[in-house]
C-alpha cells in the first residue's frame, strides 16, 4: 500500500521553487509525498514530492522531484505554522481537497510515471555540487560576513539623507559597478522575492539581500539566478525571458554579436530544456544543467601524477635561504644559467670599451699635452676612442639582412642572443651617451680652461697644435671646425635619443598643439635619420683633430668604414628589392578591433620561415616610412599575409586609405569591409594604393623548430606570428605522413631532422569578441585537419567574467549547449571553445611540466611587455623545480 502525505500552502505564501500565483487567479499549492512500502531489504523509505497547482476546478502538475534524506528545518517550521492555522482555514482547505480527490485518483498513475521516468535523476554528488557552486558566484568573496563591512561602508557613502539606497547605486554598493544593468536585474529579483516594490531599500533590507547573494549553498544561488530570469514570478521561464537574460549577460560581458543573436540562442536553450514543448522551463531544468560534470577540466591523471603534482607545488613554494652568502651564490648561479649568452656578450663589449679607454688614456699620459691639460685630456681622448667604437658598433644590430643571414646560415645563434639585437642597440646608445658626457665634459670644464689660463712657457709646446696665438676664450674653440661640428652632433643626437624614448615614441606624453607632432612613431622615425648628418659630421670632426696631424693616426674613418658600408648596402638592397619586384594586392579586409589584413602576391624568390616578419611601405601614406609586421601566412601558401592593427598615426592612415576603396563584404565573406581580386587576376576595386614589401627578417619565433614541444602565447594582435607557425606545423606533419606512405621519407630526411616540433600549445588572449574574426578561417581549418591533436588551441576572451561568475553563467551554459549541438563556439564563432577571463599561467606551466617530463619546451610570447615578466618567471621557476626545461623567447611591440 502506498503511503501518501498531503500538505497545503495557501496562496499568500511563497513556495521555494518560485511564486506560483498570478494576479486575478485563485489557487492553492498542494504537495503530495508518495513512498513505496518498506521491505526487509530496504532500510529507508523512498519519497517523491509532487507539487500541484489547484485553480478552482482544475489541477496542474507544478513539479515532481525526489525528497532529500534529511528534512529541511524550514519545511518543518512551515508545517508547524500550518498546523496552527485557524480551524476555518483548515476546514476550507480540507473541503477543497476532498472535492479534488477524484481528480487526484485519475492522474495518480500518470504522476508515478512522471516521477520515475519523465525526469532524469539529478546528480547531487559532492563533486557535481562542487562544480555547480563554481558556476553561480554573484560576488568574488565567498564569505559573505567578511565582505559585509565593505558593503556597509559603501552604503554609508551612497545612501541618501533618509538612509535609503537607490536601485541605480546597488551595483556599486555590492561591488558590481562595472555591471550596472546586471546588478539592477539582481536588485529586482531580490525585491520581488520579498514583495518590495520601492526603488530604494534600507540598510536592513540591503543586509538581507547581501546574505542571500553571498549564501554559499547551491540551492540559494540557483534560486537567486532563477528569480532573475523569472521576470513575472510565476515559477516558470518562457522563451522571451530567456532571451532577455541572454541579452543582459551579453551586454555585461561586452559580447555584441551574442546579443544580436539572443533570440536564436534562446530558442536553442528552450529546445534543449523543453523537449516536450510546454513553452516554459522550470528550476529543476537549470539545476540539471548546472550539476552536470565539467566538460573540459584538466585531469592530472593517475595517482603517481597527482603525487608528482603535489611535490611540484611544494617545490615551487618560496623558501628563503637563511645564509646570505649561500642565498647570493644561488641567485648568481641561477642568473648565469638563464642569461649566460647576454652576460658574455656584455662582458666582451665592456672589456673592449675599457681596453680602448685605457689604451688611449695611457698614450696621452706620455705626450706633451698631458703636462699642460693634465688628466683631463687623457679622459677626453679615452672617451673619444670608445665613441668611435660604439658609433660603428651601433649600426650592426640594425643590419637586418646581415643578422637574418647569420641567424639562418650559421650556428652562432647558439651562443649569440640575436633576439636581443634591439636591446643591445639601446645599450650601445647608453654607452655613447656616457662617452659624449666624458668627452665633451672633460674638454669644456677641464682641459680647455687649463689651456686658456696656461703660462706662455707652458703653452709653447702647444703652439704646433693650436697656433702661435694662445686661445683667450671659449669662442676660439667653438668657432673652429672641431667645435661647431662637435656641438652640432651633440644637439642632433640629443634630439634623436629623446624622441626614441618610450615616452615620446609610444606617445605617452600629451603635449599641446603643435608640439604634439613630436610624439609618436613618425617623429621617432624621421629623427633617427638625423644620424646620416651625424655620421658625416663625425668623420669631419675626427679628421680635424686638435692634437693629431698625421692622417694614419686619425682613426675615426677606420672604425666607421665597414659598418657604414654594410648598412648602406642593406638600405640600397631594400630599396631595389622592393621596387624591382612589386607585389599585387589579392585581398583586403577590415576587421573589428581596428585590424586591417592584406594578402599580396609572393615575389619570385621570396623564401621565409614561419615567425619571421617583413616591412611594408605605402606611398599613399608616406613614401619614406617602412613598418615591420609579422607574416601570418605559412611558407607553403602562394601568397603573403599580414594583419595590421591601428596603434599609431601611420597605421591609422593606412586603414583609412584602404577603407575608402573597400566595400561591404558579400554573403559568406568575413570582415567589416572587404575587397578581393577575381579569378582572372583583375581587381574588383581599381584604385588600390601601391604597396611595397621588404624582407623577410629574423625574429625570435622562427626558432620554434628547435623544440619538440612549444608553448605559443599571443596577446591581442601578438597572435600573428603564431598563426603562421601552427599552420606550418600542420603542413609539415602532413608532409611527413605523406612521405611515410609514399616511402620517400629517406629522401627528405634533412627536412625531417630540422623540423622537430611534434606538439604545440597555442594560447590566444584578447579582450574583444571581434578579434576572433581575424583568424576564424585558420582556426576552423586547423580544428578540422588536426586529426592527431598536434595543436592544442585555447582562446581566452578577457571581457567575459571568469568562469563561475553569475554574470557569465548563462553564457557558459549556452556555450556548452551550442558547441555540443553545432560544434561552434558562441563567443568566437569558431570550432575552438573560448575560455573566460585570463589564463592561470602557473597552472598552464604546471600541466606542461607534468605532461612532458625531461623535455625542452620552447615558450614563445608576442605581445605587450606587461605579461613578459610573469611568463619568464614561471619558465625559470618550473625549470628549476622540475625535470622539464622551459626556454623563454619574447617579442614585444
């Protein structure tokens, strides 16, 4: 015999699953608990709780769910209150139940079927609930009591004189000031639950709100989220309400495309959660969706792997060495291990500078000028010798063709840090600055005054250098060729050095008009060409020496001859190569995020490696400026592609020029504006500006082939070199497979030996949803062709709140549903699933260290300098704490 328990809740109370009554209808909510009889094999009875909506003469099933083992204290209290109701209310309720008893008996069989079959069992295991709790966080602090003092303080600052907090300030008060719309909907949901109709709340009501949103229980969080979606408070969510919450979530996370497709995605959710076409979904539907196991969690593996993971975590904990000598020694050893290439190059450079300075200093101590001008002239001449060397050396790091040839054709890259060529260029510039200060300072403040005030007898040995008439003032030195040439050089170098500093070159200084024109890349580029004048003056200045007349002792031209010839030859080759082999524009597209992509024909003999870059010139913008951009096409492609983001004045003008000749894309084509050549090679748009290219040139990313495992990290537009790399890896692996099948692997053994990469992890971090359009086709192609899982791609959109935040909870649900059904990510529009917020880089490195023990992993980063320090430090820490060695390479812009 089946046991039945009946409880009744009047229409004035609010059931836990949401208010069930609508205005104008009289209805009671009645709950039945059915249990099967106990047997000797059963220790406990199993109950099913059924809630019915009783409306006058109709009965509808509101919910069916299994009861929990322990009775809820709130339910017990509610039952006690119901038992104490007045006899009139109880008799009326009993009469209504008796009148509906016949209907209950008719549907009882259907109810049992619903309880046993129509609804999937809800996983309430500890792991599933733990996962679900991560999916609905309304505040960052899980402990509501610890966060209340800060909320209370903000309430005091934001509340009106009457002690009320308005709805518009609720988000700022609870720490959601960046999501005012979402916070407003949360306010409305909490107010509806408490029958608050006013737009303002008291401090006590705010504390009540806070207690609910900071409640760590899954049911409380689920109920709050459900109430936000359930705008009319009828305990059911229809398609229109789903659409509204999708639009709200998309707006809070700056996902404009998702917001435009809210209706389509709302229909998808209803199809999935409402298979019976009832027109609504209930709270248990969301519960089932949230309680499902996470789909893409990273599993550590077996017990041994987990133990190693724990040991690795423990070894990464900072432990301070108590002995200062050992601590200093350990840090020194680590520094040398990580920077030995830089150390020996810097040591060699400093040694050469010191040797030249010492040689010239000692030489002038033996000359007559020393007896008149003293140690000052020795210092000035020693500094001048280092200046000659550094003015010659500073040209070599920017001889890109030479550097690329040495890098590609020799093995010097194993001992010389070619990636630091620009850094070394800057270091030499600092050395030049020090040399100028010592040289000019010693002349102007020391030896010239001594020469002017020397006695006639002391001056007599100097007559052969300065003439019979002794100089009487500084003007004598300034008006001579040595003086005005030296001063002019110092002024021009000061201008070039100042405008090359990051504050001016990157436009960080806001100057009023017209002085704002001296900031930015254009000012840096043009001012750097003042060195053509500087080098001419330097040769002239070195020839008109005061204290040397023999031509073979005037060594300035000897230092400068070879570097200037190399540099001038490179510039000549660049000019001829770019103009002799013009390129034809094949495709132009302007994408969201102010990104312009160009695809041009590949000139004959243009061979490059993935990760390299080339220079682009557009005469319509500036006939003299050349700007470097990473090549995004693979070496096997029959075209050259670059993606150019608008970051400065030149790129801004370039985008404007091409936007004027582009038009709206055709159906099925990407981009905001677009223009393509047709199959016959003639352009649809006849007025494309002329584009010249020069390259390719070496870059840090081109060395990825030296590693079997690579970690590629691109920040924003910094993903460009890695797009070429992952395409190249796939193409090379295809070639190896084809050679194996055809038996030609031995013939291509040299190529197989030079290409070592067998696994790549690509992390692309961007803050804009539209950025994924840049490489959508490439990512889809890789996802389809990479059958062996060689490339593991991870897209991160930082504008979306972290996974687990209530503001992104519905997007996460929608993402899982759409990816499972259609294989497309709702954020990126590609087949690669997008993660939210920023990666945990420590976890990324830890995972690689455990999966690739004893291997060398090349870490390549391209992007803004902000992330460089963190990635480099993790590479050092995990290399020391594990058997995996991470070698870090970076390219900043």
